[in-house]
């Protein structure tokens, strides 16, 4: 096979597919190292492209980080929408009294199966020392609260409880524990060792 035949046999990957693959890789890498502890070179290597190619698709590392953050918020929003649709179709998990309950169960499942999304959430909050990140994350979080309100019709107090419980679930999941209450066995054990 000639060099020209080999080149034509290779499939040229469209920039949109490469961009998507880079965001997936960025979610994984930023979830572990955060905005400042993750190199673009590492993300590029994960996709099999050169670092300069990344900057042909994203103007800078921050833009790539925010695209990864958006991917995480979009995943949570999709989880809420699917749970609400399932509830309305009569196929909500057992014990769910309403749409918000179904969304909570679906969110717990997401935390259990997608550690990258969970840890990227924590990294996005940690990076809020950067003004642009802070404004972006605030906007996306507010959008998520608005979506939960729209899907559930819950009042402000109930939504505050829902999101407060969600944040506690995030922390518990990050620490690989099921419970953060004072009566949790792991807390008792840790306090006994002190």
C-alpha cells in the first residue's frame, strides 16, 4: 500500500468530533487535577492529538475547563429531565412521592456511576476563586435550580432542602461514604480513634 493509499484509508476526524472527545477527556482530567493542576498536554495526549490542536479548537485552557463544567451541568440537567419524564409516565422508582423525589433518586444513581461528573463539580466550585469561573458556575447552578423548579413545581423552601441535600450527597459520595450524620458508623469510628 502506498503512502497516499494509507492516508486516504485513514478516516479524517471532523473537528466537532475531536472537540467532543477533548471535552470528554477534559472532564476526566479536570475531575482529578482541577483547573490549575491539569495540563492541556495531558488532555491532548488522552485524545491522541497534539497540544497545539487543542488550542485550534479552544482559545485557552479556561475555555476548555468551562466546556467540561458545562458538560457536567448538562448531565445533571438531563438526569433531572429524564427522571421527571419517567415519573410522569408512571415509571418512577418505588417510594417517590413526587417529581422532586424521583429527581433525587436519579441524582443519587448518577453520583454512584459517574465519579468524573461528581469530582468535576467539586473542582468547579474550588475554581470559583477565578472570577470568570465563579460567574459561569453561578449561572449554571442557578439554571439547574430553575430547571428543578420548572420540572417539579416545588416551592423555594423545598428546593432549598433538595439542593442542600444534594450538596451533602456530593460530599458523602466524594468521601465514599453513604451518610454524613453524627450517628454514621464511620464518624463514630473516626471519633473513637481521636
